[in-house]
C-alpha cells in the first residue's frame, strides 16, 4: 500500500508522464516563438523599438480591456513606474500585503517610500479589504491632498494589492475602502495574466497595474513586464517615462524628467507575441489540471486551493494547504526528495531585514498561510 505522499508523487508523475525531475513551472514554446524571433533578427530591429513591441502592447490592451498598455523590461519595473505615476513620492507610505514576492515591497522602496503591511484574506490570499478598513479607521486622517497616517504623519499615497498565484483579490470592497480614504489603487497583477474578477481582468480595476512575463510566469518574454491603465494620459506618460523621457525631435536630445530605460526589447516582445497567441490554450490546460488535482487531493484529505466566487483564476501556481507546519514540512521533504518540485509560500516581508521595521497589523491570516501553503507543479502539460 502506498502512503499518502507516495500517492502525491505518483499522481504528479502521471500528469506529466515522466520519471525525470518535475519543476514547479516551466515555459512551453510550441507556437510561433521561433518564427517571430528569427523574423526579429532578420529585420535587425532586435532592440528598443520594433513592430513586435507595438503589437504586444495592443494585445495586452485587448486582453485586459484597458486603454493603454506599455511593455517594459520586467514586472518589478512596471510596478516601480506605476507607483510613481500614481503619485508615490519619497517619504510616502504605501499599503500592501506582507504575503507576497519581494518585488512588491521593493517597487515601493525604489520610489523612496515605505510599505505598510496589512493582512490578507484567507480565501484569496490577497490584501484584505477588511484589514485595510480596520487600519484606516484607526490610523487614517483625510486631508485636502490625500490620506495621512496618524502614527507617522506621512502620506499614504497608494495601496498595492497583489493577486496571489492568480487568485483575484476582493476588488469591489478594496476599491471602496481606498476610495473612501482617497488612496489610489495600483494592482500588482504580475501573477494573474488571464485572471478575472466579475468579468474584469486583473490589473484593469485600479488606477494602474503591472504584469510580469518572467520565465516562470503564465506566459514569458524571457524577461519582461507591462503597465496597463484606463487613464490614457497616464498611459502616455508611462511610455514616456519608461523610454528616457525624451522630447520627440528628429536629432536633438532633450529630457524634461528623470525617466528610465525600462523598455522591452523587440526581441523579447517577439517572444511575448507568440506566447500571447498560446495563452488561451495554456489557461485551458491549467484549468483542467486544477480540476484533476482538486479531485485527487479531496480523496487524499488534503485541501487544494480553488478560485473564489465571482472570479476566474489563471491557476498560475497551484497550491495545497496542509494541516500544520509539520505536515507541510513532511510534504515538502518527501516530494522534493522524490524529484517533484514543491515550494513553501514566501517568507513574510517583515521577517526580511530591510522591511523589519515597517508598520503592520496582526498578520493573523498571513501567518496561518505562511505555515501551510505549498505550491505544486503547475506547468502546462
Ligand atoms: C513575478 C512577480 C513580480 C515581478 O516580476 P519580474 O518580472 O521578475 O520583475 C512582481 N510581483 C509579484 C507578486 C511577482 O510574482
């Protein structure tokens, strides 16, 4: 008789039909990737301008239903610039979750601002509107130019929820809480390409949002990111800032703001375009795998995480919730020892030295999830 963990390993092996090492998430290139890359090389337009950059931006606009999408070098850069455009200035504070990948907090710090870590919801694993309300009732002070933190006297100039593993945050409630305190919402949608909340694509509901196309994400451009917004002026400004803020002129160099060289090379955009064509198929296979995992884990008495009401998740990284830390550690050890990669959720941001002194609330749910959530292989088959 196989024990429970042996069953898990053999179930995952059956899904991927291999005896070799099974990674958490690997890319698939079965479409026009090679053709578009060769086309880019033949055209000589491999670098900062080119037709694929424009095409990819249009594809992102269409997918997310936004008025402007801007391709950038990576997801972290997309968030850094999105926060700046939302009005984050050095010395400000930004509300976010501690249960996230490091880039969320770093993007805040790159703007000279400091994060305030608030709790997540147990169901979505994303920033909790309840926690945001509770915090602002206690510490918020509404002034003419925005919301201030009574504890520090600093301006809270943005709120950045993150759609964990592609499960959308409770956006209506969060947008309502932030609107009440006049705080713009910047969505970290890095993990949620293809995820929807009440029919709206993640990243499109706040003032501005950012995506990542890193190698381990749902689709990849090698490295890359995108900013999306429904504010056309802000979108045009985003393109300007990420392309060195140069005044258009046939030969003169004049830059009127401190911009960035954050543009996505055309070579990467070519890969991104080919991957976008594959997205629907990727999402369909991931949904199928998720439903197979759900049935299997139910039988094993392990909780497999599924999308919440009113949302459609992309099932980027799928995960199970173990009973406690011991069960989690046993699960991690056995699966990794047997060549099936699994991984605990991130260490909470305030446990890291550079964010240890940040203001935070109880973190009851974040700490509960930190001890129990494990990601399991989620690649398209
Ligand atoms: C991947 C990711 C990013 C940024 O991605 P890069 O493209 O690697 O810079 C930001 N936030 C979250 C939550 C992510 O998972």
